[in-house]
C-alpha cells in the first residue's frame, strides 16, 4: 500500500508541474512599447519679451518593442519642439527639446501644452504643461528708429515705438509711468496709446521741420518709474536719418 501511495503523490506532483509549464507556454508576456517621460511639467523661471529659453525632456521606452514617436505638437505658437530621434528601442531614450520665446502681452502661469503621440496603445498621448513663473524686464521695438532719407517738404515725419513692461502683472500693484527724453528739440514724443495695467505703451516720435539738414542722430533715454518717482528700468534708443535739402530729394517711408 505504501509504494502505491508514494507513486500517486509523485504522479500528482508531476502532473501539476506539467500543467504549470503548459500554462506558461500558452500565456506569453504582452509585448508593447511603454512611453515614459522624466518630467511631468516644464518650468521656466524667467522669460523676457523677445528672449528664448530652452528645456529638454527625456522620452524613455520602458517596454519591449520599439517606441515610435508619431508627432509632437504645442498649443502655443510661442514654442517650438524637436526630437533627437523618432524611433526609440526598448530601454533607450530620445530627447525632446522645447524652445519658448517671450511675446508681448504674455502672462505668467501655464502658457502651453506639449502633446506627444506614440504607438503606445495603453497611453498613446502624453501631455506636458509649460509654465512661466515670471516675465522680466521691458522691451522697446524697434531699438533703432530709422527715418530714412527725407526732403524738407516731407517734414514733419513720424515713426512709432512699442514699449512693453514685461514684469509679472501680479507684482505691479502700483502703476508704472513712462518717461522718454529725446535730448533734441527737433524730435518730440507723443504717447499715442497706453494700457498701464498691462504695461504696454505706443509712442509716436515726430521729426520736426527744424531738424538739422543732412545727417541726423539722437540718443533717447526711455525709462519706467513707479508713482513714487523711483526709476525701475532704463534703456537707450537711437534715432537716425538724413534730411536732403534739394528738390530731387527722395522720401523713403518705413
């Protein structure tokens, strides 16, 4: 009786083992690419109008099949993206580069979302927000005011400046005041429009009839100050041109 019982136990154990092997063979591990990012948000501490800041995010394939990056898109035209490669083998990475350029009127906080589409069937699209903490400084456009070649009959002539205080609106509890000093009695300033809460000014420069003949040049000082009178920012801007005191003079309008 004892040998028979032992034989039964041995057969049972062998049967169970064979069943486990058969189950394992019949249930292969799922094969797919797995999209993984080493950051869930892109943070930019400080950005200035006209300035560009770059950030890099690693795209990793944690799966066992090649990860194909099908597209990368942004919700804001202020950002441009590029990837180092579009096919990522298992356990390898690609680099996603994001370039963000500051624009007039851009606010702090979330300014864009970057969407990455791949062949990962479980998570085919991952989205990363782009956040700016602070807009810094102020910008004058253009930095060189060119009146071109003018005849006296074309005077007075006008050119326009755009001035943007790109400091964080939330930190501008007091209203900023614009000051423009042309250092020339033949060049005058007219503030055409302004939105002081947003920190934006449009300024017209007028070249008067008393402008010197032939070459003209002026170095203007543009500054912003608080209501207390304390100067916060200051920038120099040049104005150039040529007044041709002859009948055949031409006028170049820009």
